[in-house]
C-alpha cells in the first residue's frame, strides 16, 4: 500500500481512539449515568448529522441546461475577444428560443 492509502485508516483509527477516550472521560466525570445513556445520546447525535448530510447531498442544481447554439469559440473568435475587438449584442435585443 502507498503512503496515501495508509493515511485514511490511520486517521480513522486516531478518531476512534479519541472517541473512546472522550466516552470514557464522560462516564468518569459523571456526565452520563450509564454507558447506555451515552450510547443513546451518540445515536441521536449521529442521526442528526446523517440527516443534515443527507439534506445537503440531495440538492439538484437548477440552472444546468444550455439553450440555443452553445459551442466553444473558434480560435479567431477567442483572439478577437482577447484583443477586445468584439462587440456583444445588447441584452435587451437578444432572443432566446425555448
């Protein structure tokens, strides 16, 4: 395995160790009466995070369609635009087919 391939499992292991240590500390400090109460709070927290990520992941973009004759510019058109020799049509005169 390459160096980058080992990084993911290492990070997961470090995060798991931190989570176990935080859970142990929370039980020792008396923040939770039992490990089951801690597990219940963790389940609720993870459910909220998963729901939030699910809402963010399912957004669909609204403006992805291109109407008209969309094409890449030719080399001559690109050079003219770079020299600022082009005059775009005014926006109020343009017509866009549906």
